[in-house]
């Protein structure tokens, strides 16, 4: 009767699931769910560090610190999700409830990126940053709880849908499942940066982070709805207790019991875990011993993830200082460079498995999993050496701004005739309507400038930590003006543009993106942001107008001078002169491809091999424990980024790259030494042998028990016979 009830319950749990080509229909809902969830997570994460820097206006160090803290929590919460699923709610309910939390977090992120909510002055940037920061932090906390909580459940829940006769289909499912993870990552890192680069807003336009977060939020909602739609078809297992809790309790008891019996009067035991034998099964203790041998090897592994996850933070910020113009006017956004990783993963995994590793084996080299992981760590370190070399090239192109004790000055001749400018033993010749190419740096607050012959000398007061341009009028005796220039590199790859009017009449300048206020005679406009690409400006004075066009790169600052000789007409662009205040990015973004290739090759050899090694060396019931340990290495690796960056505080970014590369090389050497002492085992065979030994011991005990019982029966029989004889003698 009980067996019939269990069968009925199991039949009810499986629902009304049918099969298509040998596969349960329910798994198609799970695959779509995983694709949408991974799109949501990686899409949000792709633009996260730029959101911190440009929307919340955090500096690079704070943006990177919060980014890696978030990633660390995303790999810490899977343990919590596994415990909840196995001990309390079950996989299905855990996925449902935490997906709701996840979706709420994504919506909170999208709302936090709407600048119009607090943009009271309509300038395109939020005025109350506290509101946006609090809401985004709450959103990230919910996302970390959601994505981490469902991570250990979805794949296992999908595997539960297959029967014992569907091993082949189950293996295919996991392959497709992994493909969906990379497919979602690939598409999201292409699409969300494009959405971010758009301008949107209700009252004023700015970068559309709200849309870049909103689409992942919508995909997460779709993921949840699709998963719920398949509810009636799923086979849902009941919570059976979490092995991680059991293992933790067993280890805790062994340590506690060993501490209680630390005096010499107690005999030593072969292994410290043997002190748990008083309470726990010997098979479980043996399995924990096997798992601990692997977990010890995990100790150096976080350093790999320390480097690997910086491709979404430091490398993205590095790309913002590079030129993203590719062939045929194709423009790549800085955060789109992360797309190279999933593309290479999908390419390198089959190439490595079917070509590289078999060739190494044919050469007679014993390329064991631990050796592969060591090589993967060294290759990842080389990726950071490449990043350092590129950073050195970038640093050569970056402007040197004045320090706290310095000021910088540039000269612009607004007249039509050449002039000679003398200052502090320097002499500068400027033709008409021309500016000096470079800034001159001064330590003093005031300099004397002499112009012309006979010379006109004046004292010019300078502002510390500022860049300025001295506007020299055509009539030297008129007032000299000082214009303040930019003292920062234009953000997000945009360009900063201004116009100086050298005419005697006002000029209106406008373009499709911006409209400058009317520029008075011998005055200048404020800087305005212009995106990369071709921009056309319309100059109008009275009833006359003309157009001036220019192709812009990334991150440049320009001053355009309108000379007094300008004639508004079809050829006016020939008269306008250009002065480059800050040079545009000149190091091409394609130079990042080698470092992405190396870090991905390292990932294939390290991560994929590491998971395979952990699975093959884990006892049958300890695979989830080692999976949790593997995820913890990723979490700790992201915390190491914060610690090293905070302690080191290196002034140059390339030196930080070299530091991380050196640390990983040192750790790889330690890991290789540890690996050399490791002996590969077959946990299944060991478990079978141990079970056989336990079974034999039990048989021996039963045999001894039977023998002792037989002896006692024999004794009782002899005793009985003696008693009868005595009774006969007494009677006689």
C-alpha cells in the first residue's frame, strides 16, 4: 500500500509531461528560461562599471570596487540558494521565489538610471545622486541574491526531468544548456552597450542607461513567465536535506572532538577526520577526506578570478580611452569589447578538445588536468602583461594636466597678421588666426607677455590647476581675454567642442545635436558634447549662413576659430581654423583583442578543465560540495581585487596590471608544487571498495556472532545433559 502511494505521488509530481524526439517538453521551458536569465545578467553587468563612472559620477577606483563586490556576492549566494532548495523549498519553488526577487532588482536598476526623476535643472544629469545610489545598491543586492540563488538550481532541475533511460538526452541537454549561457552572454554584450550609447530622456537627453537596464529587466520577467508556464509539466523532487550542511557538521564535530581529546592519554588517529567516527558514518567520513584533498588545491585558485573578472571593469575603462572606429565606419562601444570572450569560448572549447589537447597527447606529453590549469593561469598572466603594454601606449597619448602648483596657457592670434609672443625667455611666432599647438606650463601665478614690435607688454594672471587660452585681439591695445579650457579627458568617448567668434558681428552656431547660444564679437562659447562621427555645424549671422563639417574621433577637445575675414557662403569652411586642445584617442581598440584571446584561452584551460577535474575526483555525493567550493574561489577572487587595489594604490595603471600578473605567476608556481603531490584517484572505485570492506566487516561480525551463539547453545546443551545425569543419580 505504501509503495503504491509513493508511485502515485511520483506520477503526480511528474505532471502531464510529454516527450518530443525523446526529450521531455518541460526542458524547453527551462532552456528558454536560462537563455533569458543569462541575457538579463550579462547585459546588466556589461554596462555596470560605466554606469557607476558616468551616471553616478564615481571615480575609477570606487566604480571598480563596487563592481567586484557585486560580482563576489553573485558567486557567494549560490551556496545559500542550494541550502534553501535542498533543505526547505525545493528547486522549483526556490527558482520561482528568487526569480521574482531577481526581476524586482533589475527593475530597481532600470528606475535608478532614469535621470529625469531628480533632474530639476534639466541639464541631462541627476541632481539628487543619493536617491539613485540607494536604489541601485538595493537593486544590485536583490540581483546578487536572485542570480546566485537560482544558479545551482536551474541546471540540476533540468537534469531531474530525465528518466534513467534518457542518459544520452540528458548529456545533450547540458550541452545545449551551456550553449544558452554563452549565447545569452554574447547577444546581451552586443545589444545593451548599443542601447546605452543612445540618447534618451523626457525633458533632457543623456546616455540611455535606463534602457540598457530596462531590456535585461524585461528579459528577466520573460524568463520568469516562461518558467511558470511549464509548471504543470515539471517533475518536482522534494527537499531531501543539504549535503553541504551535513559535511559542515561532520567536519565541525571532528574538529571539536579532536580538541576535546588533545591530551597525550588519548591515542592518535590516522586522520583528523577520524575523530568524527563516534557520531558519523565511516563512508561519509571517507568521502569527506577525498573531497578535502581537492578543496585544498582550491586555495590558490582565487587569484585567477582576480584577473579574469577585471575584463568587465579595468579593461572596459581602458577601452574608453581608445579608438573604436573599425572598418567601414563600424563603431565598437567600449563595453562591447567583452563580446570577444563568449565568441572565443564557443570557438576555443571545441578546438582545444578536438585538436590541441589530442596533439599534445600524441607528442607523448602527460598533460594532466592540473598541468592544464597551471598553464591556464600563466596564459592569463600574459594577458595582463599585454594589457600593461597597451596601457603604456595609451598613457603616451593622454594629456598632462597641471598639478596643484601649476597652470597651463595656450595663445590664440585672433588677428589676420603674424605676431611674435615673448614670455619668460620663450618666443612664439603665430600666423594670423592660429593658436599655439601645445600648452605652456608655469609654476608662477603671473607672467609677463610681450607682443608685437614695438612690443606691448602686460601682466597675465594665471589660475592654478587650470588650463587657459589667451585670446590676443587684432588690435593689440584692446583688452586681452583669458578663456578657461577643459582639464579632463572628455567622457564616454565623446568630444567637447567650442567656437570663438573673431568677427565684429554676433554669430549663431548650431548642429543636429546641440545649439550654441549667440556668440558675441570677440567672445567664445561654452564647450558642448559631440558624439564621434561626422558632425555638421550651421553658422548664421543676420540673413547669411554657411555650413562647416568635420569627422570626429573619440575623446577629443577642439576649439574652432571664426576669423574676421570669414565670408558666409558655400566656401566658409576654408576660413575656419581648428585648434586641438585635447588630442582624440589614437590607440585602436583592436589592440585589446590579443589580451582577450589570452584570457579566454586561459579560461578554457583553467575553468573548463577545473570543473572537469573537480567532477572526476569528487565522491558521488560530494559533487555539489566541490561545486560550491569552486564558486567560492570566484567570489574570493573578486574580493582580492579590492584588497590589492586598496593596499597597492599604484599611480600608474600599467604597474597595477604588472602587479596582478606577477601575483598570478607566483600563485601558479605554488599551485604547480601542490599539484605535483596530488595523486589522481577513482572515487567510484574507492567508494565501492570501502563499501565492500564495510560489508565484509559486517559479514565477519555476523559470522562471529553466529559462532558465539552456537558455542553458547552448545554450552547450554552440555549443561542440560549434566543436569539430567545428576538428577538420575539422585533418584537412584
